[in-house]
C-alpha cells in the first residue's frame, strides 16, 4: 500500500517560506473564485438581456448568505484540522473532516428543500421586480440543487488548507472555472447536442462545474491514498466535535452576514448621491477587492500556521508568524497604496470613461487607499485569532467597526455640505483603521493562547 500523505508540517522550518508557499496558491484561488462568480453574469448580461442579468444579480445576496454560513463551518474545520495536525493526531483529523461532512450535508439537504420550496416568496420579500421574478426563481432553484457539491468541495478545501496543502483545491477550482466558461454558452444557446436553456442553462453549467470540482478532488485523494480520503465506514457523529465546529464556525458565518448587510446599507447611503456616485463606488470597490486579496490570502496562511503551531504547543512560534505575516503583507500592500494614490484614474478607466465618475472614483481611491495597509494588518491579527479558534472577538470587531462606526459616521459626514459623498469614503477608511486597532489590541492581550481545541 502506498504511503498515506498527511500534509505539510508547518510547525518546523522557515515561517517566511511557509507564508509565501501557502499564500500564493490561495491568492490565485481567490482570483479564480472572483472570476468564477462573474462568468454567469457576463454571459447572461451580454446575451440574454437586462432582465436575465437582474435575475442573477438579485439571486446573489441569497447565495452569499448561504455560502457565508458554510464559510464559517469550513473555517472551523480548517482550524481544528490544523491544530490536530500540529498535535500529530491523524484520527481526530479524519473525525473532524467526517463530522464537517455530516453537519454540512444535513444543512445542505435542509436548505435545498426549503430554498426550492420558498424561493419565490423569498425573492418577493426582497422586492424583486415582477419582470425578472420568474427568471430569478428559475436560476435560484437550479443553483440550490448544486449546494451539496459546493459544501462538499469547501469541506475538502478547508481540510487540505489545515494540512498545509492549499495548492490541491486551487487546481480543481481552476478546472471548475474553465469548465463553467465552456459550458455556459453551450447550455444557454443550445449549441450542438446541448439543449437551449437560457438563464437556466447558466445555472446548470455552474452546478455541473461545482460537481466536477468535488468529484475530481475526491478522486485525487483516493488515488494518493491520502489520510483524508473519505471512507463511509469511518463516518460517525461525535457530539463534542460537532459542537466545536458550530461554536467556532457560527461567529465567523455571522460575521460574513453582518458585513454583507452593512454593505447593503452603505450602498443605500451612496445611492442618495446619484448614479455617478454609485458607478464610481462600483468601479473603485472592484479595485478594493483585488487590493484586499493578498491580505485575505496571508490571513488564511497565518491561520493555518497558527493552528498547527498551537496544536504542537509552540506558542512562541505564533509571535514570529505575526511579525513576518505583518511585514510581508505590508510590503505587498504598500505598492497597491502607492498606485491607488498616484494613478487612480488609470485603474478606473478600465470600467468607465465618464469624467464625473472618474473624478468621484479617484477621490474614493485616494481616501480609502490609505486604509489598505491597516486593513491588511487586521487580517494578520485576525488570522492568529482564527487559527486559535477564538472567532467570537472578530465577529464583534466587524459589528463595531461597521454598524457603530462606519454607517453612523457615513450618514453624518455625508450630510455636511463641505464633504458630501466624500464623507462616506472617509467613514470607510476610518472604520478600517478602527478594525485594525481593535484586532491588534486583542491579539496583544494574548487571550487566544488559552484555547484548548485539540482536547476532546
């Protein structure tokens, strides 16, 4: 029998090397994930019209909330796997993965049944325009049928990340993205042997691509005789382990939802300043997304190394992870800050040539760009806390900075005649600084060191 792979040991060797080797594939994965999420919109918007594009757009908040809940549980899975890997406990690595599968399998079944049964009512509650309601119901119902594959792939990705193998899931994410690009026009337009399905074809292409990624990653694990290749006989509920997954994951999931709802309120405030302001925010915030990707990738790398280090009882190593994580992410982000401050219009012209939009967006980038480094440093300290399984504070920090600082401050500053819409940009930048201060202050307190996740 082939040797059973147990992942990469992140508790030994160069921290800088581990951070870079872990972050680069995650960054690539984030880019493809962003591309994956826009493919349907591009095909539908360009060829099926505004109503169909609106149907995809109005479905996204519902999908985002579902994925946010899953993200919380899979993040908890990654943390626990990393700590058990550091503690050299392969049995608990397997148990963690299996219980995550069982938990999310049940969630997927319930959400799929309820979602399809009440999709129309949910979309009506969201004030979906009548002319796109039927399209939205059709798209959402088909998408929901593929949730089980999304959940399953995310579990496997989380486990492999915890084991220090981020490259593996990224390969299959890229394969799924390419498959989706190919299948979209085939199903939308009915090319060759494929049926012409319109917007339903876009949804079907997506779930086929997601199913393919899940099947491929399972096949890969079995071929490698990997320690986490799932075996039905090993599946058993462990109550305390399930509770840990929920206890760690629920705050992270709620944090994502809190952020999503807060951003919806912020867009409402921006809407009051007219279409140019909305367009400027839309274009500039797309650049924000890419500016934040290095921080998000390093944050996940920090979590994995922290989890394994704590599992191996190497708490002092975490301090080095914090130091080098901060240095590396700041070094990358400072380049993006300089570009945002020096040539904002060059980026914005990718999306628009409207002079008013370019002017508003340029001011946005020059104000919000100042917060890129604090934002990236927050991801490093939050990564430490998540790697320790101390996720409740990060949820609180998000709530405070967004709902107690950003939204009230945006309302107030934008009401001042001297600032107008620029007051919103100042509020966004200010809240990012405050998030960083809260996160790093809590990290310095050291309460995260007392987590004992690997005891069961």
